[in-house]
C-alpha cells in the first residue's frame, strides 16, 4: 500500500514539474514560425506535452494546387459508359449495372491522382418512355475548388445519368 501511495505522489510531482516546464516553454518564442508542433495529451496526469520539430500529419491548405480536370474525366466517363451500356436493354438488373458503373467511374477518377479531393459518384439508369425525370442535389460548395462532371447516355431502351462530384478537402 505504501508503495502505491509513493508512486502516486511521485507521479503528481512529475506532473507538476511537467506543467511548469510546459508553462515556461509555451511563453517563449524560440520555435520558428513554419515549424509544426505535436501536442500530446496524457489523460491520467492532465498535462500537455509539446514536441517541437515534428512535422504535422496534414498541412492546412485552402486551395488546390491544380483544379480537378472535368474535361478529361468527361471523356473517361464517356468511354466507360459507352463500353458497358451500348447493347444493354432495361431490366431489373440495371441497378447492379449502375452500381458497377459508379464504382468504375470513381476508380478512374482516383487514378487521375488528384490529392485532397473527395469523390462522390452518382449513376441513375432509367427506361426510355414518354415521361420526364428530374434529378437534383444540394451541398456546400466552393466555386473555386470544387467541381463536377456529368455525362448523359441514351440508347433505344434506356438512359443513364452519370455525375461525379469532386469536392476539395481543406
């Protein structure tokens, strides 16, 4: 019992010393402006440990270095959809085809190697009849960084609406 009490007292002393060191180093401006800091929180001692000099995992960047290429992706979407749907008739199996197309388009967009873009792929397949279809979407949008690409396919039996949203993650 005495050893446990001794360890608790030593841990508390270490905690106080660490807090004092943190307070002293927090006020000094010896760290360069561009140098990242790693902050570690240890819950049982209620202290913060600051490790200067370690690079941050993600750097904050408000705008992309290069914008997502909608025209290139449109031609890729065209090739993927034309190859898959040219001779397809509308059946109940089209929901599986729509999911496959959505995954294929998303993978093709990922292979373009644009970092920090979240890709959302949407494919709707419907039967051609004398009716209208209206699709809409809503979201928070940054006009300078975010973009979308759409492609509409039609054959004698069906139509396919393919949209890929490329949303930049800061």
